[in-house]
C-alpha cells in the first residue's frame, strides 16, 4: 500500500526532464509489481492513470487525446507519446 501511495504521489514539475520522471515512475511501478501477484498486479490502465495524474498541466492535451481513444492505451504507448512530446518541446525551445 505504501508503494502505491508513493507512486500515486509522484509529480513531475514543469521543466523537469521527462526521461527522469518516467524512470522514477517505472522504478516505483516495478517495485509494486515485484511484490504483487496475479490479480493484485497493477493493470496497464491503472499505470497510465497514475502516470497521467502526476503530469504538469501542459500535457493535458495528450491525456485528453488518449482518453478519447476507443481502446485502452498501454503504458508503453503512453510513455512513448510522452517522450515524443517532450522531445518536440525541447526542439521548440531551441
């Protein structure tokens, strides 16, 4: 329970590196998954939801786009999209 609370409390600050944030999130998720078994493991949709709750407001359009999909996005798909957006934002800054 403590690990899930830590995972759900993880927040990315605006300007923080997305790769670092995702690494910390994955580390926490892996800790939860390693002590969980079978039906107690976190589902992909739960991981996507927890990750999306900790993102800055500027990622809201991506979150809304994923929510409007008819299928449930996988964690890997969501993180890939976040990395693409973070890279795009870096290019725009330069």
